[in-house]
C-alpha cells in the first residue's frame, strides 16, 4: 500500500489517497478540488474504487459529488448521514450557503459504524467511532496509521461548537485515543502528521492530569 497526501480547499483539508498493489484507490476525505485529486489518480495510473469520509462537515465532503462516478463506493459514518444529505440545514451557519447549495450528495453505498472493516485489495482499515466533533466522527486505523479526521490534530483536538458537536463526547473520545496501544502514525484532517506516542506526551487533550475541557 502507498499513501498519497494532498491538501484541498480553502480550509486546507488533508485528503489521503491509499493506493493498493492492484492500482486501485481508496480516497479519504475528498473535501474539495476534485480535479486535483483526479490528477493524482491519473498520474499514478489508479482507478478510484472508494470514497470514505471521516465525518460529514462540508470542507471534508465537498469533492464527493464530482468524484463519485459509476463503480465508486461512497462510505459515510452512520451518525453523520444528516450532515452529508443536508449540509445547508446542518452547516449553513458556518460554511457559505451558496457553496453548500451547489453540493449534490452522491448516492451513499454504505453507512459505517464502530468496529466495521473497510477493505480494498490488501488495504484494511478498522473504524473507531470517536464522537464529539460531530456525532459520527471516526478514526480509521490500519497499516500503522491512524487517520483521525477532525477528532485529533497534532497538539490539538477538534472543535465542538458546531452543529452536532458535543464536548463531553469529545472528552471521552480523547480518553479512548489515549488508551490505544502501539505507536501509530497520526494523519489528521488538517495540519501536520504526528505519532500516537508524541501526542500522548505533548497533546493536552490526551492528558488526564490536564482537564482542559
């Protein structure tokens, strides 16, 4: 498996393209700039097979409609289906409504939840449901990686003041992440990558002795 990372949209969303040995692609958080994502696919001779979203905020799903052609599976957290289907009603106070109104949610082929497995060729990811930033926010774990969306960043955690946000749930999700074993590489929805060990040592949101919620 090969990981490609590119930054999309005005809010700088990290879009991750996972390339399988069979030259198939699983794209995580196609937030914007679908032509930029398509260019990476073409440059590497990849066939897009799956679009997976860590949560339903518009800056992470805005490229879905343009990329979700025939034969492409679209996977969305079960508890964020509302955000995906009605971005104007759920996110119009944060994102420009004119932009949201242009978005046409593609057909969702699968709603995923805690413990589900997402597989494409040799690529295997496990869903860890970590609500707080949104009801359905989830981490995708596998191959020594922890793709965290907007739940966890390098040195920070996702905000909880938007529609569906829940600070108590976010705190419990931080406790869960802090209890994970191993030293997976952290690939967040925005900003630089990190590691689980580094975040346990330096990220206040993961430290029980620093109750900053």
